[in-house]
């Protein structure tokens, strides 16, 4: 049986919400990678770098593309 989420909520949006909550709660890049099952921390950063505090983004420099993904 499939669970209906309704009101435009998708499993993907719930996953994104979970990642956002982890980041805003102070989770490390490694913790987010492990919780979401990404193959590398770089994958997590490519998707969610814009959510970490600006201090982390500036320390990363040009290693992560800064564009926001549109879902």
C-alpha cells in the first residue's frame, strides 16, 4: 500500500526537508552525507551547499558550484 502525502508533498520534498533540518541543526557535511546515503560528501555539498552558514561556504571556496538546484 502506498502512503499518499497529498497537497503537493512528495517523497523528494520530504527528503529535502530532512536534509535542511539536519543542516540548520548544525549537522556536518559528513553527517548529512551518511544520513542521506550520498556516495560522497561532495555530492551533498553540490546539492545543499547554499544551506550551510556562509562561513562554511567561504572556506570551501570554488570547490563547490554555487548554483541552487531547482526541484
